[in-house]
């Protein structure tokens, strides 16, 4: 004891005791002073999540497009007020008795099928079935409220009167809202008995996933940090050295820190608790173990956990916009670099500035009669006639892509926020046949849109102008010469102007390479290449057989870029679309010995914590020498 006090006095005299004690005093999230135990830190891979694995875009509320599709739609306008996505949180207020948003929107039903929609990438009900949402709802405390999750088979499911299969959760106790508390909600959609309509496992796939955070709670507010739909496989991190008792586990997220309840009322077994983190979004968090029922209590244990994100890899070469482009090959790409790219603007005001074509379409009540469509909707009829330098048969061109921005609080395709693609096919001694595509639904902000014209639905025109023209002829089956391309930027039926910008437009073929010639693959990564293990494959069917054949890599000569180094592909004309196909890393495929045919490229990536498998959206054509 004397020895202890002599050390104590020596530390005090040196001023070291203050510095040893001071770090132990920590101000809690609610202003309390905490004296935590020595914190632990760990890294663990994330669970398997649909949006991350399939869409390559997690529902982490990092951008408005995570929830923007069909929000506050015209059928039920302005359901959500004070709508905001900022600092990784989506928030809003119920303007009435109902709210909803779509993590997975099936797509605008009259329109083409676009990447990122449920029609393009449906949910496999047998593979993914555990729904997680980190949410906070401020509701009156004297009433019980529930959030609901809705699923639908196809694009017509958004119409409540449609007979298409659909289902939803009812008053599931796990969906009971905790007032004014951040909580990680979980629903096992495969097994919950609280379902109405068609059960989750009754269909092999669902194109629609909708969440209603507030029902019958007007003026109540809500906030969402993330949503995940996992494969239900536990991902366990074991907390150790816990005392006896009943506890709640809190996760600190964001700045300033908001504490999310992620596990409630658990009792450790032999000082251990198996914490399943599959429903937590990747990131680095502080965690706190507190006595149950007391969210401001001093933690009995705390630490830091990093949930490592799964590798997300996107092929940008090959891709729908990396192949030979029609307008570029003819010497004047539609890159909006000069006035000749758009030959004529009709019923709108158009101008080019710094490589962007800006078009303003007046409100429909401000347009002359000859600029209003003939349908009952009385829509605006603006038209952009593109430079078509050399008429020819276009059936070898598969992908239409464009980069576009439109101003607005949210998307309203049902009010004319759509694009239509139009082409004219020449006929001997007759007027041309004019074909009009299906609607291309637009989202607000800058986005790149890609339409696969070889798709059975996308490539079939919605309209033909002459009755004696071939009807329902698919894009790839046309035999005539196309002499004109027209882009109708919208069909505005609102009382406000539509302001739009086009960065570039491309009409591209599938890339081809002669057998024996190395082909450069380029990819975008969500994390540094260092530490990743990449295995490449080529396949005729990326859905059922993504690892059909192993890719043999080619090592260029020393004067060429080394494997994995940044290698820039320069087409005829340099423009901003190059940012999309350059990629973060490049590898070369040795095509010698590969049979002639079309192949998709796939890559299996591992980082020591997770594995992922990604395939290109467009194939490569291997041709004989």
C-alpha cells in the first residue's frame, strides 16, 4: 500500500495522473458523463444485400436517387412534405394519412425497361428475404403505429386495382413503431405470419419493393438512415466479457452521432453475446452496451466496429456505351460540342454552351396550338432533330445512351417527364415510315440512361405514323435505310417550364475484337485495387453461368501499360463520355483460343472479408481472323 501511494504522489507531481484519468471521462450522446471500459475495435465483412450485390448501388441514402422513383407521384401527389436527402439520411413529414417510397421501383409501365429498375433487376424471393431499416419516426405516443412493406410482381403492381400478384406486411409486432427512437427494424418476409395478399415466397421474383413509414399519422415525421434486404444468413461478431444482466446494444452513426438501437433486451451467455450485423450498412461505428430500458445509462461495454463494404465492380468496357458509335464514326459525334449536332429545335428553346445542349419547354398553357399534341392529354410536343450524316441500315446498333439532367423537386413521368426516340425508315416512291419508341422515364438531376434496343419490349415501337408501314417491326428486324433521328425531350402537361440538359447521345454497336487480339477490360471500383483478388471469366449466360470459362490474362510488353494500371482508350473524338469508359483499372483478355461468338465478362472479387461477382451489361463479339 505504501508503494502504491508513493507511485500515486509521483504521477501527480509530474502531472501525468491527470492525463491518465481525463481520457476516461466521456460525454455521452445525451449529455451524460460516461466512464467506459477499454474500447474494443474490430473489422468484419458486411452481409449479402440485394441492392449492393445486384444493383451495385446500396440503399444507404447517400443520394436522392435511392428513393426518388415515383415519390410524391401524380396518383397521390405530395404524400411527403419537407422531403430531404442529406448527410446520408432521407427524411420527410406525412402531409396526410399515408406515406410511401420505393427502394426498388419496377419502372414506369408504359415505358422502356431501364437498368436500376425492378423490371430489369428483380428480387429473387428465395435468395433475399430479410428486410432491415434504420429508421426514426416521431408519432403520437398514445397510439400504436406500424410501418408496412409492400412487394409486387411487375410494373402494374403500383396500381392498387391491378390483379397482378402483390403482398404486404400487416400489423407485425416487429413492425411496431417506437416513438422518437432510432431503431434497426427487421422483418423476415419469408416467415412472418403477418402478411396479406400474396406471400413473399409465392412468386420466384418481385419487381417492386415499397415502404410506408407512416400510416394514419398526419404531420408526423420520419427519417431513414439505410435499408437492406439480405439473404438472412447471420454475420456474427461476438461481444465478450459482458456482465450478467439484460442489455440493449446501441450503434453510433453519423456526425453529430445519432444512436441507433440495434439489439434489445438480450442477456449474455457466459459473458458473450452473438451480435448479427447482417442488417447494418457498411461503415465505422461506435457501439455501446447499456442496461435495458435506460438509453442514457453508462455503458457496461463499448467499442468500435468497422463493417467492411463488399467490393462493387462495374464494367465500363465492355458496356452499352463503349462500342463503336454511329455519329462518331460518321465524323460528327452527338457530343453537343457544336450547333450542328442538333439541326433543328421545334417548339422549345435550345442552345449549346460548354458542351451541353440546354432546352427549355414552356408550360403547355404558354405554347401555341401547333406545339401541342393531338392526344386528349394536350401535351407539349418539343422536337430535337439530330444530325444524321449518312443514312444507312442501323440494325447493328444495339444501345441508345444519353447523359441528361432535368430540373425539378422530384420526377413526374406521368406528367410528361419522359423522352421519346424517333426514327424515319425510307421507302421507295413513298413517304418514310416514322417510328416512335416507348417512353423513356426521366429522373431529376444528372443521370446516364441506357436502352437496349435488342430487348423485345424496348425495341418494339409504340407508334407508327402510316397504316401502310410495317407495324410492330422490331428495331433489329428493320430492313430499310434510316434517314432521320429525332429526340422528343418531354411531353410536358404541367403549368411550369421544363428545363433540361443533354451532355451527349450515343447509338452504339457491341464491341468486337478479332480472335487472338488482346481486349482491354476496364472497371470502376468502390475501393482501392490494392488488397483485392480478382478472377475473370467469360460466358454466354451471365445469369445462370457467370463462371463458364476462365479468362486468360494477357501481359502487355513493357512499353504498354502494365496489368492493372490505368490505360486510356481514345476513340475518334475525345469528350466527357470518356470518363465513363476509362475505368479505375484495366486488364487485358488474351482472346487466343476463344471460339467466335458473343461473351459477357464477369469478375469475382475478394478483399479478405467479402466476395462479390459482377458481370458486364454488354457483351464482346469475338470474330474469326
